[in-house]
């Protein structure tokens, strides 16, 4: 399963179980350890991930950091953990600051299992900065966030490479925050700058300030709205790819639900069905090559097979009613269980079932050639 798909699967699990996670220890077990595992580190190997690493710091004895990622026996990344939903301020990161100072670690991570704040020493060598250079939210991330996070994965970890972009990340984030603040409440200095050519030689009176503050706010909102609309138009312009639907009159007989095959001309593959198909492919990528996972669209559902083989059903996307999405899951006996889902992303919550049925066809190593 791809890196981003593993993050989405963890996010789905956290969304489902978040209300049950009430303590710091539960947060570590249910949220933070799986996150570290996704980064490629073995949380059960103390030579790679050491929990509660102890160090004596000055007069303080037995100081602990929740997790330390080790390379060649030395800590390179430290995690200080709080319970899910707890505030993540520098005032709550005392141990992380102190431990960062006395180890060779170049990165400190403050997290509550939902948000991960990454710190380093950009301002002063060997002293952790007060502000993070990168933040990652497991419940609200974009692809560019995933690409930055990927740099901390075991397979890609390179201290110098991360540090070369850390400054840019930190300042880009600060400017984004300032621009977001100005969109809602533009400062007087910003309004003066934006309206300087329009005001000309006139004195910047309170009346002019108030007038151009309102104009600046509206201009900001309209500009952002227009940019969003342009992106949406660009994304929607191409025709969605079509998946050929071969005539399979024996389809309903083989799987056995009594559906009547229909002609290809009466079948339309929707964008949601395509997204569902690609999601199933992503889930199975660690087990079988993507080309072995094939979809056949029918009037009442989209059937997904292994090797385009009727006798190897994986699942059915029952998306005919966009307000009531359902997915049919198969077991090793080819019995279908239909469950409701709220969105296409919810398919990831059934990844174990999808992997299990394909394993029943090819084995856990995915070596059968179909």
C-alpha cells in the first residue's frame, strides 16, 4: 500500500475510534505508534525506536522523552506525546526542549496523535526553535504535506536534505498564516501598501482607511474565489476516462445474485466509481500488481475482479444512489456482504476484507500468476 494510502487508512481508523482514546498512553498506542510505523520504523525494535529514552540533564535526573528514533545507535528524531486533542504549545514541550539540547538529534516532534509539529534548530545551533518548521495533521492533509512528511521516512531520511528546505517551509507557513489573517482583517500597513497608487498624494485619513480596508478585504476574497474557480474548471475540463465494459452474459450466473446483464450502451461509469476502483487498486498494490485488478461496469453495480476472472470477485461498488453508497465485500467462499459507506474514502476502512479475499486467491505473498 502506498505511503499516502497508509496515512488515509490510519486517518480513517482515528476518525472511527477517536472518542475512545482518552489518555496519553491510549493515544500513543492507537495513533502515534502506527504513525511511526508508517514512516518505516519498527516500533517493536528498541535499536530503532526507543520508548522513554532516559538522560540526565544538569541537575535533572532521569529525564525521559516518549520516543527516540535511532540511527547507528544515536537519536536523530525525538517525539514528545500528549493525549489526543491536548494543546500543543511550546509551554507543554519542556522535556523535548531540554532533551534536544543534550543529544545529537536534529528534529523534535510534539504531537497529540492528531497534529505533529516538527522542530529543529534553525535560529540557534543545538537549541530547539520556539516555532515548528512543519506541521502535519493526520485528519486534514494535502499531497504537498505528504511529500514533506515522506522525507522523515526511514527509507528517505536525510538530515541535510530536510534542513535545506526547513527554512523555506517555516517562512512559507508564516507568510501563509499572515495572508490568511489579512484576508479576514487586513492591517492598516497592508491597506496602505495595497492602496498607495490609488490614494495618490491624498492624506491617508481614517475615512480613506476604512473605505480601502473594506475594499481590500473584498478584493482578497474575490481573487481567491476566482483562483479556486479557475482550478476547478481546469480539473473538470477533461472528459473522465472510460473503462470498456465487455459483454459478460455469464457474470450474474457465476457470482450468483441474479442480476440481468445489460448492453454496454446503457452503462455509464461515474467519477465516484472510478475513484472507488482506483482505491481498491491502491489497497491491493502491496499484494498484486495494479494491472491484475480489473473493473467491469454493469447497470446495477461495478464489479471488481482479480485477473478479469469471474471466479475471483474482489468487491462490488454499488454507487447507483449517490446519497446511499454501498460496497459489496466477498469472502473466500465468494459470499457477498453489502455494507453502507459515507464516502469513497470509507473503502479504506474495509481494506482488511479486500486484502483477505485476494489472499484467498493468491496467498499472502501474492505470487500466484492468475
